[in-house]
C-alpha cells in the first residue's frame, strides 16, 4: 500500500516537473482555454476560443489594425467598390498555405461560395450571408458580389471571413479542417485533440503581411474548465498565460505581484432581454412599457460595474457597444431609482410586484446580483440557469419572459453586428417593432455613412424609449501571464499569438 | 413508565415478599434514562441537532441581517476572526450579503429538506417493507423486485437528471429525494417485520380476531419503531448531503435562497484566496450531518433489544 502511494506521488511529481520545463527556455508558450471548442474550423464554431485560433491559423483578405482600427490589406493588397454590390480585390502574390498549396483567386472563390451557401450550414450566418458569390477575374483578382449594398463588408472581410485552401477544403471538408486545419496564418497546427489540446508552431514562411512575423516558436493550448485549476497551474509554472480571469481573482493575483495582469475592455455587452412582444403569453407583464421601464430603473449599473465587473467595463445604455459604428450614445437613459421603479410597477397594475421566470446562461454571480435588484423592487424571480444552447432554443420558441443575455458582436466594430442581429424580427427578437425594423433596414443597406448613422440612432432611440432591453454594462477581460511574456492585449477580446514575444 | 408504577407501589406495600424483591431495582424507564445519559455520542448529537433546529425555527429573530440584502460595495468582507468587523461576524459573501444570516437561514433549508425527504421516503419505504415482511409471498416478491430496481439506480445521477429536466427548486429537490431514498427503509422494515410477525403476541392478536390493519398498526409497528427511527436519522443526513451536492452543482435550491451547498458552490471560485467562503458552510454542514449520525448511532445503541436486558 505504502509503496503504491509513494509510486503515485513520484509519478505525479515527475509529470508536473516535466510540464514545468516548458517556457521561454524551450520556446513554448502554454495557454489555457476555459471552454471546450466544438470545431477548429472557424465557420463551424461561435466561440471566442475559435476566434483566437482563427486569427492564428488563417488570414482574412483585409486586416483591421486592432489599435488604430485602420483597414490594411492582408491577403488582398487593394480593394475597390465597382458598384454598390461588387467589391473587386487584388490579391497578394507569393503566399502559400501551410501544406504548400499556393494562394490565389481560386481559393477565395471557393471559400466565399462555400460559406455563403446557407446549405453548408456555417454556424453564424450573420457573418457570411451578406455575400452572394465570388468571381475570378484572373489569378490574382476576384470580385465579391453582395446580396444588397453592404457597407460593413470590409469589417467582416477583416474579421470572421478567412480564406481556406480550395483543393484541401474540397477534399476534407469542415470535419477534416476541424482536426487538421490548413491556412496561411502565422501559426501552423501541429496537433489537435478536439476540444482538449491544440499545439501550434510558428509558420517560418509566413508572408510579409500586417500581422507581422510570429516570434514564439510553439503555442501549447489546453482546455482547463476550472479557473482555480488554471490558477494553480499558473502558480506552478505549467501555464504561462491565462485569460478571461474573473476580476476578483485577477485583483488578488495583481496584489501578489508575481505576474502581469492586464485588463482590457471587450465588445461584449450584458443586457436584460424582455418579452415585449408577448411571445411567452399575451398577459406577460413585460408587454407593458411601464414594467420594462421599471426594470430599467431597478438596476444600479454604476455599482454593478464598480463592484462586480471592475476593470475597463462601463455602464451601457444602448443596444450596442459604444465603439461600434452607428452606436449613438445620446439615447434615453434610465437612472437607478428603485422608488420610481416601484411606482411604475404600481401604475402598471402590480402594486405588490409579480413573479416571473428569470433565465441566465453565464456569469452566475452577475445574474444573481441582477436578480437581487429586481427582487428589491418587487419582481420576484424564479432563477433558472441554463446552458447557452438550451436558453437559445427556449428563446427561439418564445418561452422566455426575461433573461440576462450578453453579446460580443464577434468583435465586429459596427452596430449592425448587435442591434441588427436582434431587432430585425428574427427568432431571437423579443420586441418585433416595425419602426425599428424600418430604420435598421435603411441603415444596414445604405452606403452613405451619414444616412447609416442617422437611422441607427433612430432605431436605438426607439429601442431605448420603449425600453425593449435593459442594457447594463460592457465586459472586460483579464489577461494574466508570467513576466517572461511580452504582450499588449487589445480591446477586442482576441488573443493574438503573433504579437507575443519573450522578454 | 406507566407499567412500572404499580410494580413500584407493590414493592413498597410488601417489601418482604422474596419473589417481589427479585424484581426491585431500576425500572425500564430508569434503565433507559441511564443508557441515554451514559451515551456521550447520543447526547452530543441530540443536543447539537436540537440547537440547530432551534436556530432554524427562530431564524428571523436571531439573524443579524436580512439574508437577501445585497450590498455590492462590501463584498467578501472577512469574518471577525480573520480581521473583519463585528457588523458581519462571519463576513459577507460575493454579493455582500451577511454570511452568518445566510448560514442561519440555510439551516432551515437543510433541515426542511432532510426532514421532509426522510418523511416521504419513510412513509413509502415503511409501507412497502412492512407489507412485504408481513404478507410475504407475492407481495414480498414484488417489493423485493422494486427494491432491487431502486438499488440498481445511482441516486445522485437520477436526481441530477430529474432536476435537470424539471428545473431546480426547493419542492422539486424535496420530492426527488423523498421518492428516491426509500430503499433502506424498505429493506430494514421488511427484515424487522419478518422478525416480529411470528411472535406470540402477533399470533394472539390474530387469534382473538384482530383485523390486519389493527395488527400492523398496534402490534407490528410499535415493535419495529426503534429500527425505523435509526433509519430516519441516517436518511435525513443522506438527504441533506445530497441537497448540498445538487445545490453545489447548481441544480438544487436556486438563488437567492440560502442553502449551505449553494454557499460552498458560490464561494468555490475564490477558494484559493478566500478559503473561509467554502470552509464555513462546509464546516456547518459537517457538524449537522455528524450530529444526526451520532444521534442515529446513539439511538440504535440505546434502544437495541440486547441492551434492554
């Protein structure tokens, strides 16, 4: 028995020691993911982890500098709108994929036509369904046709739309791409253990694009769902970088002084969605404007930000993130006033409040705090915590009276990525307001920035006046890494391995 | 006690009768009392449980704060013994709610769930066990089969699945645990009934024409009661722990209801930096379950037939 125990202890020690050697000395950066990534193929997941890998393995036609927000060419060197719905791009020459396949117009045409076809089932249709098709002009010139005038095209081409090798993708499809991804990006994939372990290696033949050359030789990513385990591994030296660290823990690590803690804002906005259209029952209290206003007045956004979210979070009053194009900020704001909330509830015919189901899918702590604010004005909550997909299904069926939701806009810096996603009478639209729809239709398809701004503002004002949502706060994320790592996180919640180096 | 009274009077009336002198000495009641007060475990367990029960009953009177009152500006303040202030003796939780008040109200949840779940499963299990033991034959076969079916199901897994489908709430948790934990009642009650059904007094009752329900209620049940009480305490502790486990997994009692399992779960994230958030509710849970188990063990020792002679 004793010998057995000793053996196990020694084995454990050897294992952990073996892990601890990997760091600057062998040019391997060890990173943790919190969630299991469903597929590495970037069109077939909607996870933040997927975005991180996408930016490392693949390139887009265009690149948006995360600091200056300027668009520069990546796989395309120049582009030009030929008419309202046709974008012509000149491609970079001499680029090749990780498997040696040269990059040219055929790859662009294949990728665009594949993902734009709804039958192929790209997970986030909003990212790709604005494209009609692509057309080859010559080996290094392509045209992308949009379904309607789509001014945000450049933003999407520099974000979620990345270029795949046509021959390889035609052969292996999304499944093969998910297990053995091939791209043009600064990092090549060495191995994928789906959902658990990803090893990347610097692409030594990376083209001279705006991302710059990768400096760290090897990236070793493991999925570790439990934050405490991640921290323990960080302290032990078996991890070099963790991210999405909750503020409370990040604060304590910063006090310890042994690690670099960097806080950055993200585009993710937390809000309460209310069933104003009465989909969960016509007598649902949230169909009453006064009730929705009461909910808005019941929330102390400032305190939520100061005490819970901390960092670079800010209170939010609009149905979009302030930096997004068209996200007007001069809309009706509802200040924290529980007495007014109670009065509004009484006016609406609920002097003693009412009972409702309250759904949430993440950040249980925030959800509890929010529910507690609602309880304080008399809205009794039946708290239900579900998985994201389960809540989304329930929402699509119209069975959710009020829920705590968040949306990260896929880091797309345009209001269409948020407000148009939820207020155009889609399955997730709880408001179904025709006025909002009309304004959004104009704003989404106009090529005149002034017109777009004006109509987004009108839509956002109407949403705020009608209190369809209770927008609350923006998120921030904490990056914690050892002092051997040099990295300046950006405000879009994307880890960029190619911008990291050893000190 | 009442049976002892005339005997004592008789002894006093005729002290020299040698036959009667033999049975002087402690009465059964006195012997029981002596066994109770001589059994430390039983005493400690019972007193602790009674104290916790009293705390749960008068929670609104003794809780220093409203257990639901959130104050985000004073989150995770440390308890007094770790340098906190006396306003929040045991500190505050991740939403700035008073920890002591939540613990006190949490006692209600734990004891309510333990008590009611044990009651429900006790009724089901006892009815099945007694029926199987008394009637035997086909009834016994059916009940034994049901017990086997029930034993083949992992309780935690089934509870998790049911709660996941129905949604977690106090009522659902009590219901699920009550309907799942009857197996031990059934097994023990069946065995105990088998032991007493052949006794003379049962045969006598049958001979003078007592109805079956009457025999079950007045002859069988009182004689298997001590075994029943022991199982009740065990299952109560079991139910309390299961509730804590379900709540820890986010499938039990839903926030903001204070539950000790939920408190452990909510404190878990800060475990590395503020271990007391987990240790305090954990310790209280440990004490409660230990008290109930001590009391159950004690009851068995105190009332076991071999100790009566």
